[in-house]
């Protein structure tokens, strides 16, 4: 209710003093008090008089009420807040993934991958050269046939050789001719002469371990893994991570083992 109406209710001129307001208020309250007045509308007038009196003597500052938010607006606000939080989480996740890939492409890990690549290429060159070159042969003395029947193993001065197929006639022999690859010195065949012709047996294991001559495709593929990874898998994806750790965990021990078992490679490279 506007201030001007409050003065009218109290029968006052606009801008009346507090004393005049109090005087008029006491007069009207006595007149329109429900316990005294016989006016049928005295109750409503009594309320108006009190309201006008309080408003003029102690006016309260108007409180600006915020417009009420509808349910639809609340739902839109919630979705907008959710989108902002999701965008923040996605941005943080993207940063973490970028840092992870960066750690794989720098530092000692990447340096060790390069070392793997160099040695894998060297080993593969020797493997191919072994396959393409002529075998060398030399005679070695047999010292024992202790494991011949059970493991097909012939013991020589250099150690035991496990053969793929065996025949009892071998027991009568004193020497076998060992055919080896030219560069890596892998034992390929063990041969002996019988009835004027040579009988050949594949060598599966020798003093140095298994003969990789027969498993050339598998050995070549495993040895080439670091080179293939370094050359073709450059994008940041699951394959990059898979081949990175496969190279470090699988290929690295294999290359170290191969180099230790075939020091001839180092000698050739020095030459």
C-alpha cells in the first residue's frame, strides 16, 4: 500500500509529524476497536489503522525478491553445471594422457627402444646371412653315449648335442662331423659316415642352447619387433603402448640373451 494512502487512513496530511501520527492513531483505535465500535467493518479498519501506523513510524526497507525459479529452469541449470564439470574432467584426463604418452617418447625408455632397434637390425642381418651362406664343417670327438637312448644326446669334448633322430649305429662311431652356420656358429647337422655315405641328423640343442637355425622365421620376427614398432607405430593409441612395453619386457631380454650366446657378432662388428 503506498505511503499516501497510509496518511489518508489516519486522516492526516502527507508529511505529518510523528506526534500527529501518534495522536491520530490513538483516536482512531479507540473509535474502531472491535470491543468498542459497533461499526460492522470495524475489524478491517482497525487492521488498516495499525498497518498504517507501523508503516509511517517504522517503515521497513523493501526487499527485492528474486524471481522464482521454475522446475524447468532448475533442470537446465543442473544440466549446464554438469556439462561444465564433465568438460573440466575431460580436459584433466586429456592432460594426463598427454603426459603419459610424453613419458613414453622421452627419457630413458625411448633411448632404450632405440638401442633395441639397433641391435635387432644387427641380429636380423646375421640371421639372414646365416641362412644364405654355406655351412662350415668340422670333426669333433664323441666322449659318451650316456643319454643317447633317453634324450638322443651325444656327448662330445665341447658338450652335449641333442639330435632330432638317432640310430644305434652311432654308438660304433668315435667322431661326428658337425655342420655349423658361418657367422653365428649355430649347430645345424651332426653327420657320420656309414656304408660309404653320410647320415645327417638335425641338431636341436647344443652346448650354447637351442639351434635357432631351424626356427628362423619365428626368431627373425621376434628380433625385428623393435624395428617394426619404431618404424610404423607412431600414433598415440593402444597399439603404441602395447608394442612399447612388449619391446621393453619381451624383446630386451631376448636380445641380451642372443648377444651373450653369440659373441661372434661383436667380433665381426669390431673387425
